[in-house]
C-alpha cells in the first residue's frame, strides 16, 4: 500500500512539473514572437522587382574591328526591349593602330 501511494505521489508531482514547464515555455514563446514579429512592415525605397520587369535594358559594349589594314574599337549601345527585340546603335569608333 505504501509503494502504491508513493508511486501515485511521484507521478502526480511529475505531472505538475510538466505543466509548469509547458506554461513557462508558452509564455516565453509569446514574448519572443511579440518582440521579433512587428505588426507593421515599413519598406523604404522603390519596389525594383515590380517596375524593372517591363523596362528597356540598355547595355554599352565595345568590340575590336579590323577594316582592311586598320584596327578600330567600336562602342555600341544595345537596347533590349521586353518583347525580345534589340536595337544596336554605334556610339563611337576609335582608331587603335
């Protein structure tokens, strides 16, 4: 009878300790989420992904070209349009040698 009574008290004490531990963890989790997760998100600056999608992309490239005995460095302005079209414009042609 004493063994059964001691076993019952031991299990009951573990049960109370377990509930207290869970309550303290739940309280700690609510405090942690309240401090780290703000309710309002403020973002400064433009939304680049939204507007960059439909814009014309402009790239400046150079290449070395031989015409006869002369060598030139040509600088081009290449525009890439959203529909897949490209436009190439010669900006400068410098004689190298």
